[in-house]
C-alpha cells in the first residue's frame, strides 16, 4: 500500500497540494458515489471505479500527511478492532 501511496504522490502530489485537503476529500467522496452507481447498475466498470476511489483516498492521505499503511496495520493487524478476533465474531449488523 505504501508503494501505491508514493506513486500517487509522484503523479499528483503537486496538484493535490494545490487543490488542498477539502477539495481532494470531496473528489474522493465523488468517486465513492461513482462506485456505488456502478454497483447499482451492475456495471463492468466497478473495478476501474474502485481503483479511482483508492487513488483519491491515497491522494487525500498524502495531502493530510497520513501514512495509510501504518494506520491500517495499527488498526487491523491484531484482528477486528471491535472483538479482536480473526475472523471477526461480532454479531452481523
């Protein structure tokens, strides 16, 4: 994941910094809507839309100075954050 985050910084880092955190976050949320739309429409485009969403999430992390791999592993490496188990044994919501 760190490699992907560094790639996004190399490709879009200057543009993302100029756009700022708020607008980058809004673009990420827009991409989430496109993923949902592709899913609802049973589109074959869902894979590329998910890739775009990940790209915007990584760009958002870059603008905010967040190492997402570190955050992810800190939160999930020991199992489910709520029950602490692998696999999760939390009741299905």
